C-alpha cells in the first residue's frame, strides 16, 4: 500500500510519535486534566507550557487519535475508559503529579482579552460605560440606530448613561461588534478551562477541586449519616449502620437491666448510680462543669437537686445515652 493511503509518510510519522508521547504520559503521570481551549491562542498555550515546566506536560491532538490510543491502553488499564466521554470539542490534556487545585488555579488565572465576533455566544455581559468616546460628531447616526443616548461635548461624542450592549449567553449582533470595534474595546477574556480530572483511576468534575478538606469531610460525614439512617430504617446492615446498630442494642440491654434484677458488666455502673443518689449528683455536677466551662456552681446546684427528686425518670435518660 502506498504512503498516500496513510496520509503520507510525514503524517504517518507524526501520528506514531504522537501515540508514543501519549502512551508515555499515560504511564508516567497519575493525574490528567481535560482542558477546553476554545478561543485560546498559541501564545497563551505557550505560557501554559512554560508555567508547567517541571510539574507537568500539555498535550493537544486530534480527538479521534486520542480516543484510539486510550482505548488501546484501556486494555491494560480499564479505568482510562472513563476519559472517553470527555474527549469532545476543542480539548487537550495536562499530565501532572503536582497539586491539582494549584495548577488549575494558575492556568485559569492566565486570561487573554479578545474582541467580540458576530454570532458568537457571549461568555459575559458587556456594558459600555457612560463618558467620552474618541468618535467625532459625524458618527452620531450609528448611536441613534442602536438607541444609545449621546451628546456632543468638545467636538466628540459622549455617551450619556451606561448601556448594556451584550447579554451573557446570547449571540453577539453585528451592530454590537461594530460599536465595540469603533470604541477599540476587547470585552471578552478567555482562559484555559479545566473540564474534568482523572485522578489515579477516578474521573470527576473540576469543580470538586474548589472544595477544601474540611468541606470534603463534612460532605462525607453527611453522606455516611444518610446511608446509616436509611440502612437502620430498612434493617439492612452496612459498615455505616453497624456501629449504630450495636449502640442501639447496648442501649436496649442497659434499659432492660435497669428495669430488672439482671446485671451485666456494662449496666453495673448505671445501676450503682441509681442506687446511690449522692454519686449520681456528683456525676451530673462533674458533667455540668465539663460542659459549662466557667459557670457558677450555685447555678448548677438546682439542676442536681431536680435530678435527685425525679429519680424514676433517670431510666429514660440512661436509655438514650450514647454508648
């Protein structure tokens, strides 16, 4: 078969070299960032590569080749298949072993101003501020056609009030592009955007990198609590619910022991407290002092006395104690 069938010798060599680099990076680095490079110029990409020197590498390429190489490598590492749904549009890869949150912050902070283009979707609102413009009075008809109030001041056009020229998410009109061009304004700023992260076998959205360790711990704890509650309700034991099941069982056994003559090691302490009101009062006073900090002793005294008078209700209190 001729070289033309492969797209030429040079094209074939480039594909072979590209495949080798991608395979090398896949096997060298633990983390992969899927980046979107819409409206990003070569100069900005070069800055990104320079900033990543020593911590990672940037690799762009055709999506079809990326998918082919990843499918081949997935035969040895099936977790790589999770990257395939994210290889859509104008994307590339950043390979690194560094701190993902820091690298993402650095590359997205590098922004480049760009002029508006007709029919593009606006990434942000554009407001033309009131004030003097460099345009001469002969161009007032242009402003009138766009319903922008102006006046002539010192031989130049002055915009009287702020004008919202473009709304985020809507297509940019030709008249808006014309006005921005006349005013020499580049209203949009673009940066490399991290869309997803492959982290040693797991793929998740880039927004996860915004979470702190404290927030992650809170979310994990909240999720574990919900799972435990569901499992306890339906009677299905899991690692999240078993500690609560043992705790509830022990509470029930202690409650039965307190209500009967049967005693076992874990209930012995509570039976002694019920049989010795003075010891119970001291125990409650010690607990109040530990939780109350600098509270006055005379404020805690009535609470202790109340517990002594309502000794019969202490069974419920101990039955709900968290063991």
